[in-house]
């Protein structure tokens, strides 16, 4: 059970971790779930999501809101999602600007961050065996294949499709590796989602939200069960999944196919290339420096993560 005797400082740190998750989710291709894992709050996040159930909801009627809030680890979730929200609101425009003007530099930073994440997640397995190696390779192949699938450019606005897209996107967001925004792009649901938000189409937004709610609660239960019964095997697959996702955030890419969505160029298909083959300035030296900074940042987050058990 997680500590209920946390101080304001503890919740401030949790909010900072939420901000790191939000920053990752803003960039298509990087999952906030990866940040949650390396900062030491992944298991608590999954457990807390699972605690939002009918049994605990009934506590509001029988024992009051405060008891229900504590049973759901509400202070943790509130602090975390406040951090995520602040980060998304404050960094969305900055990251959008950097993706449009300095993509190589931004991707380099996140590439170093995710490389260190692979090592960190793999280190959680006390003893590697043949099965774990096979599962790592399997996870890496699946993730790599996802990154090279051409995105669909046909829009589908049916309720069932939007619910499915919302569910898959939130699952990707929770799972370390590929981001939810990238999954929406692959499914061809990115444009409908943007259109719904831009046009204030609350009906379509509701279908996406419904799918996200269904996906979040059902997938959290699956992950909790896997960690309880097959922890090392699950960690091996997750390590491979994050490893395979590196192809998506490789800094030097060549655009194969793109489409204009809401007056913005949306890349539908691209491939990784060597820095020497990049057309234009490859910013190689600065990119390496930023990748190292991203790598070192994980060491810092890991140190913070060690303090999680003391909270």
C-alpha cells in the first residue's frame, strides 16, 4: 500500500513527474508512460487507476467523500494530473514550435532520454534468461513495425471507430514506448480528433473520451495482472517495446509521404537515415550534446524515483 502520510513537498515532486510525463506526451512518438516508469511512479499509477472502481465509489455514500478520495489514492492522482495539465498547456506551443523549426535538436534530446530508459527498464530484471531475451526481441520487433506502418490518411468518423481509436491511443499513452498521438495518426484518427476539437464537435469528442476511459481502465487491469504474475516477462517485453520505438524518434529522417491537415503539413510516412545523408544542416555536434543531456536527465529522474518508496 502506498504511503498516505506524504507532505506538500512529496506531492510537489509528484506534480513535477507529471509535468515530465506531459512534456513527453506533447511530442508525438514519446510516451508519458516511459517517464512514469523511470521516475518510479508507474506501478502506483496503474494501481491508482484500478482503485477507481464501483466498490470505492460506493464509499462516498456510506463513508463520505474524504474516505473515497483516500481509497482511490486521490491526492496522488490529482497532483500527477495537475502536473500533466500544466506541462501540456505551457509546453505545447513551445514543443510545436521546436518540432517545426528545430526538429533534429528536439528529437536528439528525446532520443538520448529514451536510450537511457531502455537501460533503466532492462535493469529492473534481476536475472535475464533465454525467455526474457526472446520476449525483448519480440517487443522490439512489434514496436519497430508499428513505427514503419504508413499512417492512414482516410478519415473515419463513425462512433465505433472513434471509441476504438480513443481506447488504443490511451493504451499507448499508458504503455512505455509509442505515444497515443502517434497511434491516432496511424489509425487515420488524428484528423477527426483535431477537427472535433477545432470545431467544438462535442459528440465526436465524447466518443473519443469514452474510448479513452474504457481503454484506460481495462488496460490498467491487464497491466496490473501482468506485473503481479509475470513481472520479469512483462519488463522484458516493455524493454523491447521502448527499444523498438527508437526508430520513431531517430533525429534524422526523410519524409516519404505527407498531407495537409488543418492547414498544417502532417507527415504520414518517413524513414530514418544517416546524418551524413540528411539534406540540409544536420546539426550533428549539437544533436549529440542534447542526446547526452537527455541521457543524463534519466539518471536524475532515476534518483528521484528511488525516493518514491520513502514517500
